[in-house]
C-alpha cells in the first residue's frame, strides 16, 4: 500500500487550499477545483461544502481516481471513504485550520452533514 511521505503530509497539510481533478473514463483529467484540505494523522481529507450534489464531489465519487495539487506537491490519488471513527478528528482539524474564516465558511464542512461527503485522499502507486 502506498502512503504519503512525511514531507507530502506536511506540505499538503499546511497548504491553505488544494486543487483536485477527477479522471474521466478516457483517463484525461477534468478541470481542477479548488477546496480546503485537512490532515488528520497520516491521512488527507477533503469535504464537499455543498453536499452530495456538488458536481466535483459526484464526479470524484464516480471516477474514484484523480490528481491533487497543493503545497508544491502534485500526486495521483484514489478517492476513498473515511473511517467512521475519523470524523471527530477531521472536524477538529477543519476548526484548527480554518476557523479564522468564521462559522459561515467552516460550518458547511464540519459536523454530521459533512461526514457523509468526506473523501480520504489516498496516494496512488
């Protein structure tokens, strides 16, 4: 199993924003979408602020693979589910990193409504 390096964890985890592109059926990348990213332990996560109908989220879930760019790291990834017991830590990571933007911005990516639209970014081989 491929894992993030410590340097990748630090660089992506410290980046304020991440760009994510899912792959089409023909293997080409869709346009990048900019979003927030958090590190929790040795994992990276993104969430759909606008729920399961957000186009980037639907495409990422359908394809299961894509590419991310953040903090000078560019890496192919697979899109996986977060473990059920990871959500409290992910919420805390969002609060620590992004609360400076206020509850109107952080609220949609934390809590019970955000948990089902969480994607764990797994480095591809």
